[in-house]
C-alpha cells in the first residue's frame, strides 16, 4: 500500500507549510498544533483521493510516525509537537516514507545536536561530559526534559523532521 505522490502546487504548498514549521520551531522551539493538524488532514484527504488503499496507507504512515517517537516523548527527550509532526507527515508519506523521514530526521537532528554542543560554553560542555560519563558508568541518562530547558537550549528537532520530510516527499514527486 502506498500513498499517492504529491506533485506541483500540492507539493509547493506542503513544502511551504513544512518550511513554516521549521522556522517556527527554530525560533520558538515549539510547533503550532493548528499547522500540524492542517498537514495531517490534508495528507489524509490527498491520500483518500487515491482510493481506500491510499487512505489506509496514509493512516498507517501517521500511526507509525507517532509510534516511532512515542518512547522518546514518554522519556521527556522530545516535545509533543515533534511526535505530532512525524505523524502528520506520515499521513503524506505512508509507512516506508515515514521510516525514511524518521531516519533522515534522526541524522539531521544529530547534526543539529553537534552544532548546539559546539556552541555551548566550556562549563556547559563539561556538564555534558559528566552526564555522558555517568551514563556509561551507571546506564542512566539524566537529561532535562524539553520543558525544563531554556528555549534556546533545546534542539529544534522539528527542523530536522521538516527537512527530511521535504526531501522524502519531493523524491516521490520525481518518481524515485
């Protein structure tokens, strides 16, 4: 089961929405629910236009997107907006596309984390090193939840997911 590929104006509008998500998350470290809901609803509608099989693939992609990030959310490592965003783009991408977005978003999120780490003060980097050392010794990773960090300290994972989604969804438009 696959979802119909997005082309032309539909792909441009979806990309514009994802760019807005990325900019908003980078600036405010949150993702607007209304925008994510709009992405999800239009994804379901677009997929159901391709028939019941396309609609079912869309539902499967959305469910998989939420499931892939639910553990990270439950542990306080990411915010709810990131989970909802992967579910929403999953409605456009189907199950395999959602996996590709998840993997690509994880790699890009790692790059963002390295950039954020490089921008930390020396004292903050020492604190990170102590936390990682404690993790290797005790097996417990004590990280502050996204809500306890200053907005500027969090990694805007929605940026990574939005970029990965634009890449994966545009590849479908190219027939790849």
